[in-house]
C-alpha cells in the first residue's frame, strides 16, 4: 500500500475513515431497528392499528355521506331491506292471497 505524500491526502483519508465508521454505526442502528420492527408481534400490532384506523375512517366517511344525502341513504336502505326480505315478503303475500281474499263479501 502506498503512503500519502502530503497533509491533504492524510486529511482526506481520515475524513473517509470517519465517514465509513459513521456509516457502519448507522447501518448497525438501522438493522437493530428493523429487527425490532419486523418481530411478528410488532407487525401484528401495527396491522391491528392500521385496520382499526381504516375502520374508523370508513365509518366517519359513511356517516358524512349519510348526513350529506339523507334521502338517497334512506332509499338505498329501503331497497337493501326489500332485497334482503324478498323471500319472507313473497311468502307473506302468497299466504295472504290463499287465505284472505281482497274483496269483501256483502
């Protein structure tokens, strides 16, 4: 290996060595933080918090939408209820036609 000839070369080498040591320390610290962050229990907790935040946001967005358009929201809710209850309603109507005629006998 060749020895530096002047003080500028020595200063540059010293600066380079200090930067290398600092980079090595930063890498060790980053690796330690990554090990902690990527532990399964920490990943699970982070996923839970993110999911909870998304649920809260979705709920508040839904409430805002309902408040902004109450008539539309009522129409959608009524339609969804009718769709969900179509079989019981159909059975009720079918049983009513058989047992209760619409016309009243005089």
